[in-house]
C-alpha cells in the first residue's frame, strides 16, 4: 500500500485531506505549527469514526449478533495495524490505553511495583516529558527507591557515557524518550538499549514524538516497552498503545480490574484473561481504536520514510530561516533532530511571541512543554516551539519567520 | 495589528523593559508568591503596611510583557493607598481587563491594560501580580529575614 519511498511528496495534495487546514485564522490562512502537542485529523480518520457509529457500532467481545461481530473485527484489525506500525512480532503484545501517559503509568504500576524495591534505581534522562518522569518518581517514593537522571549537554543531547556510568546492579529499568518533545532531539535508543541489556536492564521508550515522524521497529530497537499516543499520529484523542514483550505482559499483574480482563469470576477468586485483554479492563475506546487504525492506514499509505524526509527538509529550512533573524536563538541543536524547532526571541517572553504570532494566524506553543526539569537545565523559564506535521509546507516556515520579524519590531 | 498595538502599548513595553519598584523594599512586612503554572510566570510581591496604608511595595520574578508591566504599574498605583482602596482598585482592574466594565479615570495609568480584554488567555498574566498582592495583604505573614 505504501507509496514508493522515492516518489515525490505532494504536500498540497496531502493538505486537501485535512478539513481544518481549509479554514482561515484571523483572516489569514491557518499556519498550524503545534503538531507536537496534537496533530490535526485527515478526513479518512473522521470518516472511519463516523462510519463506525453510523453503520457498525455495538460493544465488542460480547454480542452474538452481527453488529458486535463487525465492531469486534474492526477493533481487532486496529490492534493488528498497531502491531504492523511498530514492527512487533505478535498482536497480543499490543495493549490499548488512553494515551502514552497511561501506558507509562501501566508499566510503572504493574511491572514497576513488581520489580522495583527499596534501594533500587530507575534511570531516566534530563530531557523527559513529565509523563516519563512523574510515574517513575512516584514509584520510587512508594518503594523507597531512587530516581536517577542521565544528563544532557547544552545542545540537548543525551550524554551516553554518563548514562552508561549510571547503570548499576541496582538499576531495574531505564526509561527514555525516543524524540524529545521540547527540543526535537532524537535519542540514541539502540545504543541505550545495548548498554542496558548488557546489564540485563529492561528499557521503556516513550515514542509519542517518534511514531508520527519516522518508521519505528521495536524489534530492531531491542527495547522492552514502547508507548505512543494516537492523537499525535493524526488519530483521535483518548486512544494510545503500549507494546511490551509478551513474556513481560504474561508475568505482569493487571493494572486495572473489572470486566473483559477476566477469565472467570467468583466471589472467592478471579482468574485473568489472556494478554492483551488482561490489561484492558472495561469497554475500551472502540471508536478511538478504529480511528487510530485509519490514521495508521493514512500515514502508511503516504509512507513514513517519505514523511520523515519531508519533515527533515522543512526542519532544515526552518532552522535556516530562523538563523537569519539575529534576535532569535534556536534552543536544542542536537545533531539528530526531528520535527521540533524550539527557540527564544531576545527580550521577548515566549508567551508574547505566541500571542503576536496568533494574530498572524500562526499556531505555535509557548511554555515549558511539560519538561520543567529540562527548562531548568537550560536556564530558561520557557521557550516558543514550532513543531512540524506531515501537512506543513515551506510557506508555513516563511510565514513564521515573517511573524517573528514583526515580534522583534514590536518590542524594539 | 491594531488589537496587538492596543495590547502592547508603549507604556506597557516601557514597564516591561524597565520595571519600576523591582526588588524587596527594606521595610517590607508582607509577602506572597504567585505563579501561573501554565506559562511558568512567577512573581513575589512585597509590601509594607502602616496604619492600614500600603507605604511601600515591590516585586520580583520573571514573566511575559503583560505580567511584568502589570506588576510594575500595580506597584506604582497602590503605593500610598489604604488596603481597602487597593482591594477596590483590583476589583475595578479585573472588571476592565475581563471586559465586564469600561475603564474610567479612577484607574489612572492602569487603563493601558484595556487591550487585554481582546485576549482572554492573557487575563491571567495581567492579574497575577494583583492576586499575589491581595494574598500578601490578606494573609501576608512576616517577610522571611534569612
């Protein structure tokens, strides 16, 4: 189904798939540069959800009638699509969650509580999103364990040799982002996994910013857990997924309990359903999963290699354009980056940058990007962040640069 | 651009770049800290109250143009006023920046913030220092001497 990787990328055609991009913003064409926060949705995703509710909807795994059968099949197909997207061996290794945050919480509560004890350590990095900090911090507090943090350089690159030194017999898990949401840094996940595995330490990868931007293969990465959110992958909100090696899922206790995750229940004893159902208590977000499946079809048809190349070209273009404005400083200059341009404007707070750009019809994010420890490390209260999606075009970055010149002018 | 110019008036930019009453007054006996977790703006407001009158006031912190200018102009506007008057002034200021009422001469220089009403997401920026001042005057407590 995928387009040939060398076929030209027709962004104008892609844009026609996104109804929201047809609207104007403050009298100007909308420039949406906040895809790292959440992606806009193609018509195919919207249609899949409407279709399900209009034609096929019923609860799954229950009814003996056709609607329930169809609903169940569509839900199961969505799981299979996630498996293929991540290059996983088996669809039983895919657990649907609300989002990446819930997937991390699931691992912290289930795997973490089982394996982390007093005096043990969980190792994360300094550039994590709060979602990959707070669950581990709370686990460590509960277990009297220690949260350790591998440092990053001023450029925003993980200091691998420091991370290696911090892995010890006490380390029970390494958790890191594949791509930093605040800076765009691509972490050397394969190298980290190799270092951790040499000590028998499992690795969780937060792929929220990676999955929408380039092909991911969990078996090639060699990690143990991989999580992402559907809404950043052009799918609906409320659905995400955890991939975990089957042997982990088999051994892990349930995260939540209730209907659907059981095999049999009496008042004395309950036995758990097979994986992945053991981790999916209650009626799941059926429409969310089906919508996510449609989103995966959509990006797969475009080809994630081509999306990656398109966004890389845009990132280079944007970096060049912002570099031409003396008052603008790009924050995060890692050699390997994806999709994110974080910056500050001299003498102007990022919030004011955001307000002025909004008046130009340009949507960016300003703030700490749910990465306060990273901001503290960089000595900044906040940054402005322009982030790319598969529908952005060179013109969007030219409008951004023009908008930033207005910001500078206004505060001169 | 006209709405933007109204938001970022010359006086606001001036107070952003050169905030007045920055720092902790020597004799301050009230303080409170405020923050806007959404944007990371932080402010600490110090005040000295004598016989029910705010005799001195200052602030520290970092924030956007609106929150910094608001803190700066607030300190100029409340110095020498009775505590009850300050509370009334805040109410009026709040009404004006949220668009609930029109500005009048009673606001003095604070009328420059009238443009905030067109930017509902920035109301919190304009009122952060005021909320913090109110906390300082109401609960206050002694300024730490460390």
